[in-house]
C-alpha cells in the first residue's frame, strides 16, 4: 500500500519525468486489445508451435540497470526486444548501441512515455517519429515495432501506427516489476504461464531498486531447461502459424 501511494504521488507531481507512471487498469487494457487482431498489426502473443519466448523491456535505457540486464542475457544466450523512450536514448546512446550490437532488437516507446489517454494521435505520432529518428541516428536501423505506454491503444492510434508501418506489440504476461511486486510471485507466474509464443513484459528503467536482474537469473535457466529459447519479437512474428 505504501509503495502504491508513493508511486501515485511521484506520478502526480511529475518527478518520474514521464518514465514511471501508474499503468492503465488491466481491465481497460484488455478491452482495448480484444478490439483488435493481427490484421490491425496488434500482437499480445504469437501463435507458434516453436518453443520460443520474447522477453521485452520497457522504458530504458537506464545507465546501470540496462547493462546489468544485458550481461545476464549474454550469459544465457538470450535475445530480447527493448522498447526505448526517446529521451532516455538521447541520454545514453552508448547503451542503445550496445543493445543493437549484441543482437537484440530495439522498439519505439515514444519520446516521453506519452500515454495516448493523455494526448491525441497527432502528438503521439510526433513522439513516435522523433524517437524513430533518434534510434536510427544511433543504430542505423529503422525500428518497426511500437509499444504503447500503459498498453492502451485506441482505434485511431492503431491505424496511425499501422500507416507508419509499425506493428503494435503488447504482451500476455505482465510481471509488474515496475510496481516492485514480490519477486517470488513473478517467478512463479512466469514458470506457470510461459508458453510457445509468449511475450513477457519487464522494465529496464524502474524507480528505486529493481529485482528484475535476479528474476531473469532464475527464470532464464529454468525455461531453457524446459526447451525454450529467447528470441526477438520480430523473429517470433516470422514464426507465426495458423494453428
């Protein structure tokens, strides 16, 4: 309760600088996703018989946490997709370069963690294109994946991102690591729910201390022992099957 109160106050007074925000309610987000399908370019998981999982990380890069996560991913030969915030990418271009050079994928999470519920589609478009340009200048690669802050996406936003040749990537397993949820519960949920084509949401920019590196250090060897491999979202989309 105390952590939730602190998070709410920080979000309200703007200390988070747009990267640490209270998420849209799960019910609202779920209703939003159910309104769309693959024809709209919206994916919460991928239908595949391959034993593959996509690890995704939002809100970075962070000057310390992202590098710790990258070290762990390297240790277990796991690839991931990082949905970066443009202004953080500007601050830490060397980390963006490391992400790309290590074979991971970079996605677009707007310039300032702009939640669509707080804006309009034109402003959202401006933030997406600005972040796209930042990523390209650092890596030489144009990203084609977008993750909406808070996970909420309206019909107009989905159409706009589709017109920009983006796919909207949400998730089917939310660790809620940003809320400092009990790490034992997170590990248990992932072990019980991870399946072929799962897209798992983590964060590599979290206020205060983060348990995410420790969680990764436990789930990666466990899931590998079950035959799973960890690939980028785009790689997993290429494996989609009509089952």
